[in-house]
């Protein structure tokens, strides 16, 4: 079915909104930049279920037939070692992470979920596993069951309903935002198209009478460590400078209206001993500036909901 051509957008998820035509966004205490760091914990299965949709997944040495122990073990490094190194650096700089955790991590490593909560992390839903991705190939009932499984696993592991969602590989179907809202979530990080939060349209009310509005918390996709370090082969020292330079530009552009910087980090990548120092250095560069609000995804969306641009 061809997309509808009309002024604005060719879909119904949100309105077209150039940033220079918006009202002024004010962060708490007149901060200029809101900083959110997402730490993604996603399990790689030994073998994805038959019929599941996945993209070529990074990690390991080379593509091999099942069982690819090197690839799975390489990714598992993040759950066993890298996560603690990344959390330590974030804590050093007073940054409370937003941990995107999939159902298999929550179910198979509940101690890890408890540890993240004890360190002040917000935990948001992240699908079922790294090798099961939402796409338009899923029937609606299957997608809804997928979301429900993910949300229920986080609720079971943490004792609380997650508020946010980051899809594995940022994957969605055309139905996903509405399904997420109907299942009680309030923000999604898959839309990587802005430097401020913004509302998503919804066709229906959320679960238990919750209002229908969903919000986007846009990740800076080109600073996603897999995208930069693994896919684009950016040298790690240059990657650290990219974070700093991006922040400097956002800070300069925020003189009249607040900006948002959302980093998505994967402990099996950024938690490596030769990389972590560059993250430490980049975050030090950011937090030493006045007017930086380091917050969780929920903190940012809750503030934005009550104080939209005006």
C-alpha cells in the first residue's frame, strides 16, 4: 500500500515539527541539556526460535553454524563483567542510568535486575531477546503477546510496571506505539529523529483508563556504541570525542530552549577495559558544565509532560 502524500508526514504517528518553530522548552533549574544514558542488557539466544525475525547481529569473530559459542559468549561478557564497569563510571559522574532489559535477561538473571535497582537505575522493557525483533511480519496478536511477555518479565523481576520501551534493534511495526500504550507504557526510545522529547499520537486509551498519549524519547542513534564502534568502525578515541563534540553543539544550541542528549550503550561493547576510559572522559567533559540535568527516561518524560514547550 503506497504511503499517503500530503503536507507534513506520510504516517499518523506524530506531527511534523521543525525545532525552530516550537515553543521554548525549559528543564528543571533552567538546565540547558537533559542527559539520559540508556544501558542495554539484551540476551543473545543460542538459537533463535523458528520463524522469528532478526537482523545480522554483531559480536564474536565470524558467522559460523550453530552453535556459535564465540558470538554468544562475547555478548554475554556484558552481563557478566561489562555492566558493572559501565555502572561504576555512570555512578562516578552522578548519572542514574535507564537500563533497557529484555525478558530473557530479567527471567534468567534476576539478580542482575535487583542489582540495577539497588544502584538507582530505572528499568525499561526491551523485548524478549536480541534475536527476536518486532517487525511488520508479526501478526497483531503475536506482537501484542510479545510486548506483554516483555512487560510482564520486567514487572516480575522488579516489582514495578515499566514506563519506557526500547525495541531490540529499534524494531517496530506500524502498530507498536499503540500496543505499547495499551499495555501501560508511556514512552518509547525507538524514534531517533529529534533533540527534544515529543508526543506520539494514539488511536486508543491506555490500559486501565490511562490517557492515550505516548511520548518519544529520541536516542542519538549515530552515538549508539554498536552503530559507531562496531558497524561504522569509528576508532574508540574518536568516539569519545564525538560524544563531547555532540554535547558541545547541543549546549550551544540550547541557549534559548532546552535540548536532549540520549546515549545508548551496550556493556559488551562499552564495558571493555580498553574502551571504558573514553566513556569516563567524555562524561566528565559533559557533567563539569553548568546547566546539565542528568536524569532517567521517566524523569525527563514526566517533566516534559507537565512542562511542554510554550
